[in-house]
């Protein structure tokens, strides 16, 4: 969920707390909701994910194949380093050189994988931004319908009953407010520009897959 949460927070940070609504339900009018989970379960996100997998299949398959190859390239380097480090009277200078080589290879691998996955990552970021633009309205609608007076994130509550979780209700409202989205961002779009005038700039890519560490 880390990559998804990063995209969502970059698209439209939403503070979900102390949202007053008349009357009370749940437990004393208090409920919890996971905004990232609500977006991830929405029909718009699921459909867009399927479209992205189809549209960018060639690039994603190439990235997967390259990641496997990079893992195979790094594995003997890491094995050699670990063997050298475990040896009696290990040469610290040689170990530092080996470690630096591995780090440089990993950084190069990260950059390469990011380039390969950039189009799909950019599409995902655009999808998240479109859905998250409706998240505050969805939260407010769910809160009003459930008569909640205080809404918290699940990790802000020490304990809560499952019946107090209205994440699914937020998803229901998202499905109503944003039934579908497009996976093709405008040419000059950058994450965070939803609702702003477009600015000419290089496309911003979402975080790439973590660099493989051979073992």
C-alpha cells in the first residue's frame, strides 16, 4: 500500500477528523475510515488498473524481465561481498569497494526500472488524482449518512469495533461520485495540478519498484 498511499497523499491530502454532523450513530458518533483503502476498493480505481495493465503491458513486461535480469546480475556480487565479509581478517578497504559497486549497480537498476515503468506510474498518479479529488465529498456524504460526529483514521484509534469502520461507505460514495476516470493525462499534466492551470514541464513519474537485492 506504500506506493498507493504516496500517490494519494501527493494527489490530494485529506484530513479526516472532527467532521461534525447533526445527530449521532455508531459508538457515540465516532467512526473510523481508511481513505487509501476506500480509493483502492473503488470501481474507478479497479477499472483503471486493469486498463493500465493492458495499455502499458509491453513496458511493464519489459520492466519485469529486466528486474529479474538485474536480480541475477546482483546476486553473485552480493554473495561475494557476504563471503568476503565473513572471512577471517576481512579486508575493510576491499569490502568498501565491493559495497560501493553493489550500491552503484542498485542505483542504476532503480533508474532503469523507473524509466521503464514511468508511463504506467504516471497514468496511475493521474487516476489517483482524479478519484481523490472526490474523496472529501465522499467522506462528507458517508459521514452524513452514518450520522458520524467524529471520524478518525484506523491507526489513530486504540481500539474500535468493525461496525465502526465506514471505509466501505466512503467507497460507495466514491463509486457514485466518480464512476470512471481516464488513464491518459493531458500532455503537460503533473501530479498535484488537478484544478490548476497546466504548466509546461517534464512528466513526473510515480515511485519505481524497489531496486532488487540479490541473495
